[in-house]
C-alpha cells in the first residue's frame, strides 16, 4: 500500500515537473537558460557549447529545480560555496558586456552576457570602442552598485533593471 502511494506521489511530481518546465513556455520565458548565464569562455570550458538543443533544455530544467530546492541548502552548508561567496562579495560579479561597447552617458544600459541588464545612475560621459569588455559589478558600502570596465579601469554607478 505504501509503495503504491509513493509511486503515485512520484508520478504526480514528475507530471508537475513536466508541466512546469518541460512543455510550458512560461518557464523558458522567465528563466534565461544556461547559455545566457555563462560566458562564451565558460561554455567552451565546460563543454556546454557541444550539447544538443534537447540536452540544453534538460540542463535548464535541472538548473531551475536545483536552484529552487538544493542551492539554498548547499549555500548554507558547503564550505566551498561559503568561500566563493566571500570572494564574490569582495571581488564583485564578473561578466562581459555583450557586443560592441562605445562608453556611457545619460542613463546608458549595460546588457551583460550573464543576462543581467544594468543602467547608469549618473549622467557622466565617457567614450571608448571595445568589443565584449569584461566588467565587474560591485556593491558599495552605501548599498548602491558600480560597474567597472576592467581593461579601461573606468567606473560608474549603476542600478540593476534585469
């Protein structure tokens, strides 16, 4: 009797996951996907770039479930994750601006390879011409954020909009 209830529960869970992630376009619309979360270098280094569309979709589904269920627990219990969080707080979040970057001025939007979008807070102007420049987003002691273009060592205040 217990086995049949467990089999039914597993069937319901599997059905829910398939409805939530497998056939629903809503999940894919709101979740950026592994390919947008990783830089091109990270995709190449991990082999993600060689996976089929079906494998990427399965990995995205797994990542959604993992993020919702397991990641919060591991973040609290794993020494390696705690150390990485400390580094990230100190070093900031690293990514790249997707495509050509010509500088900033008057509310410039920064679209990053990791799917985030940040907007300049100040009207300061700076001109350059860079392709996919690396950036670091840092939280200041006042709780605001800055973006630094690594190769130019230029920084401006930003607000995350996505």
